[in-house]
């Protein structure tokens, strides 16, 4: 048996709702999941960060569709998983290393940035929504 975090789609009160669920997949392909949406957590800040990172990886994976008569894992509706997140209010980028600030720029991205997770979550690329 393996488990993973997946986006889950369901219909509640006639509205489409999305959450992240812990999904278990048996060796025979059968699935089960935690009934409630997952909250990130951990006993330390590092464990919390690791849990959040695992949840972010769900962006690039199929979803658990709970809105079907028989829930199953399917491809993201509308042609695929969103491979990026859009942050509309970002105007400053700061890169900080363990030795201190390495790079900082202000007023770079008046239209925000897109964050692309790639390489199974090992690479984060930042793209301006419009070139400065």
C-alpha cells in the first residue's frame, strides 16, 4: 500500500468544492481516503514545511474525484493539472541563504508572478506575468 496527497473534487450543497486529501492506494489498485480535508502539520517547523511541500506536489498529479457515483482517481478536469500558481501581488523578490540575504529586487513584477513547480517538486521557477 502507498499513500499520497491528492486534490479532491466534490459537490457539496450544489457547489463544486476542492480540498487536499490523504489517499491510500492498495497493491490491487483499490483506493481509500481520509474523509476530511487534510491540514498541514508536524511536531516541528521543519516537519510542517515538509508536509506543506508534499501537499504542493499534488498540483502536478491526478485528482480524487468524489463527485462521481463511484469515486476514483482521474486526470484534472479541463485538460490537466495546473502546473503553476499565480501570485498577483508580488512586487519584491528576496532570496535568502543560510548565510543571509543574497539577492533582493523591488518593484519588479507589477502584474505578479507565476510559480512553477517542476521535477517532482525539486525545482521552483519564478516567472513574471509580464516582463518588467
